[in-house]
C-alpha cells in the first residue's frame, strides 16, 4: 500500500532556505514510492515557537487529526521542535492517529519500536543542546557586563526587551521605550536568534 506523506520543512531565519530539505525528501519519497500529498514549510520561524506561530506545522497537525496522511517526513528532529516535552507530545499525537514519522538525517522511522525509542532519545539531546547554548550565552553576557563595569540588566528588563522584540517592535523603538542602549537590545536580539 502506498503511504500518503506530508513533508514538513523549517528554517529559523529568513536568510536560510528550505530548498535543500525539500529536494532531498522528494528524492527519498520517489525512491520509497511515497504519495506526497502536501509540502508544508515554516520559514524564518523558531522551533521553540508554538503551533499558533507556525502555520505550516499547524496545517500538518490538522492533517494528522483528520487522518489525511500516513507518514510525516522531515529533514531532522530539530526541525519539528526544540523541547523534549513538545517532541514527546507530538509523537504521542501522531501515534494516536496512526501516523508515522521519518527523519532523514537521523535515518529514523517510527513505524518500528526501535525508531520510536530513538526518537525519544533524540528529543532529549535536542533539549540538552539548547540549554547548553543558553547557558553559554548567559555566561558570556555576565562576563561582558563585568568587563564593562556596567551593572547587569535585571532579568525582568531582559524579558521585557525580548517580549517587545518578539512582538516585532524595532530595536531602536524598544531601546527608547525601555530606556536601554541600542547595542544592548541588538545583542539580545542576536541571542534570541541563536537560541531559536
């Protein structure tokens, strides 16, 4: 029986492209005889964002709920999401609907018990990688503030800056509104992009 497959592609920044992911997955689909019913993508969107901020992912989950597909093919586990909890929930949802998952770079197919176990382990490593990156960024910030003699920004102000940037407010407008330097806001925006 031919599998009905949806391809899901994602990149975190606008400077990246999903074309390599698309090309490789189409080649694999042709080789394995998949019927590719839809190619969904979220471009310039972090994997840490929820379903409401990822239209391609939202459409994918609607297809799963309606049992329109048998398998989801994705380039890599980190294209689906960044937190272990999110990945486990995702796998539970697709398994409940009888939908399997193929991850190209990990060579993973959850139609097998070994594939399901491996998927859970990959999620743990993706979350660990993200938390290590965040610790490095915070450590670098602390070192930078100590060297400059400036008092560090309090966590509440940092969160307010991040929320403002996440809403699409410009760097200059955010700096002016929250009375911080433009360079500080720019640095936090870069960290947000790295952590995405």
